């Protein structure tokens, strides 16, 4: 078990360090040392040795989920830009609760973060079985209220779901 935790720590440290390098575009030794130390600290603090990870992340579906999410972010950005540039500013801000049927906390976290990343929506509060979401208009709520986003996230964290 210790060997598995060590491998996971090394994996996340390297992944976060590579992300640091890609985003910072600085290869000065001092900057890289700070990035490596930060990546290690985040990986170390982010682990939860007491949590039982009995689900399987479907990495192929996760790879397919990201382009779908980026596409939704792009389309939502265009929609919000149209709303904000419209002379009458046709927004209808709303708060709504969405009951989540996802079985794993990480899946709920991914769903909440995906909502927040999408322009026009923000996850205000997250619980194990419910999300409180703010949206600028009715169209911004559709991926959540129709269950499409939840099916996509559910497909990443286990069998079933919507792989399309």
C-alpha cells in the first residue's frame, strides 16, 4: 500500500510540475525549483490516505470529456457575450438547487468545477448530494438541469453514462 501511495505522490507531483512549466514558460533553475516544491506540496496536501478510492476513473472517457467541456465553455462564452452585448441585456439571474446522483465526492467536485468554469454559471455551494448553482439565464442552466453534464461526469468515474 505504501508503494502505491508513493507512486501516486510521484505521479501527481510530476503532472503538476509539468503543468507549472507549461503555464509559466520559465526554465530558470530558481523558478523551476519553486515549481517543483509547489507541485510536491500540492500533491502531498491533496492526498487523502484515509479515503477509500473504490471507483475507477475511466481515463479514455476523461480524455473525451475535456474537449467536450472546452467546447461547452467556448459556446457558453459566445452565448454570454451575445447576452451582454444585447441592447436590452436579456439576463434572468437565478439560483437553483440541483440534486446530484453521482456516487463519488470526486465526481461531484468535477461537476461543480465544470459548472463554474462554464461562463454564465457558478457553483455557489456543493454538498455530497446537491449543488447550489447561480446562472445568468435559462439557457445557461440546460447542461445541468437536463442531466447532460452529470451523465458526462458519471461516465468518467465509472461504468455507464453518456460517452457521446
